């Protein structure tokens, strides 16, 4: 890889509770090489950073690039985080990772810019850089998977709340009598429309998990249909609030549940939005995410290439 090409290339890292994905991403958002390794959070934060560094060196070796010639390293990680200080504060899904500085050791090892962001923000940036959000502004991305997350991109920048923190769209209240959630309230979007919530409701009806519930609903099983209808109503209520709050040009649906069953969720959301009177429903769109599980990696890399 030439020095000029390297400067238009960056490393994107996506850290989750069980896996860490590392990729070399070029200026067009194409992942040129990637590696996936287990997070093994319980083995210690320092060990994870060392393994990440080794994986970066190995990928660059395969690509014929020197890490120090790249635009930098971008990291998307499940929060809570302190992006300004480069700290991961997430002992909830990353055992023992509380007030862990991931930026300093990687900067010291490679001598390049390193940036940390929430994984939902990184995924939304990826879709804006090379996916369903490219050329549209503003956008909101909503991910329905194991949990429910989301992020907004406004004028090309990540929308931040007080103290630069990440808004939690998964905890919008969509049902006053819904189930309790760890967020402290009842009836939030995550407690009704996430894969975990669908699966938990399904188990009470004799279904194995969320995919089994969704498959049974498509086959007309009444018990499963009631669970899915409740999830769709929750998602539609969440979309109503998102559009009335942010009025995005596009709402991008990502995550395993939403992408696999996009037609169901988009139809429910669009049906609710047709009744809107405070904005023009025809001016906005609900679209499927395009980058799949590479969105976070691509977005993290884009953050240091921009």
C-alpha cells in the first residue's frame, strides 16, 4: 500500500461483549481486511488491548501497510463511555472494564490518532459514510437486536446530549403498562421490541426464543402473533417520538431483529406516521441499514478519516 493510500485508510474497531472486530477500511468505506477475536473481558482489560494491538499489526502486515502511516484508529464500543477522556466505563457487559483508558495505550503503541465512540454512534456514522444514510441529513439510526439502541447524525456530526453523553433511544417510554426495565421505568422500547424482550415473552408461551416467536407469527400462531403485534406497536410508537423529536430525513433500521424483519417493522411505523399532522410524512423515509455488522467498524474508521 502506498503512503498516499495509507493516509486515506484507517483501522476500525468494534468492541462488543463477546467479540471484537478489527478492520482496515479505505476512504470509500470498503473493508479491505478484517479479523474477529473473542473479547474475553474476564481475562482483563490490559490483555484485550494487547490482543487488539497484535491483531492490528497482523492485518496491516497482510495488507502491506505500516500502522503509523494510516489516518488513525477508531473504536466503537458498547457504553457507558467517556469519549473525551478515552474511557470505557462498562462493567455491565464487559466484566471489570470500569474507567479503563483504551486510547492512551494504543496511541503509545502505534503513534497515531485514536478515537473512542459509543458503538451505536459509530454504526450510525458508518451508515452515513458508506451506507443507507449517505447523502441524507439529518438521520437517526435505530437498532433492534438483543437490546435497542440508537444515534442521531446532524450536519455530519454525532448528536450529543448533556456532558457529551449518548442519548438512549431504546429507553423511550412507549407503553404506560409495559414490563419493567433495568433503566428504571416500565414500558420502554427495549423492554418490548428487543430480541431479548420478544424471546422472554415467547418463552412464557412455550417458544424457544425470539426467532421462534417471529417465525411462528409469520405462520399465523395466535400466541406468537400477539407478542409480535405488541413489539410492532412499541416500535411504531418509538418511531413517532423519534420523528417528532429529531424529524430526521431518514430513520435507518438496523440490528438483527429489524433487518431480518424489516418489512414488518417498517410497515407498522409507516402506518403510524401516516397520521402525523405536525410534519409532512412524505418528506421522510424509513429504510433498512445496508452495512450489517460492519457498520460500527466502518463508522469508527470514518471518524478518524474525516
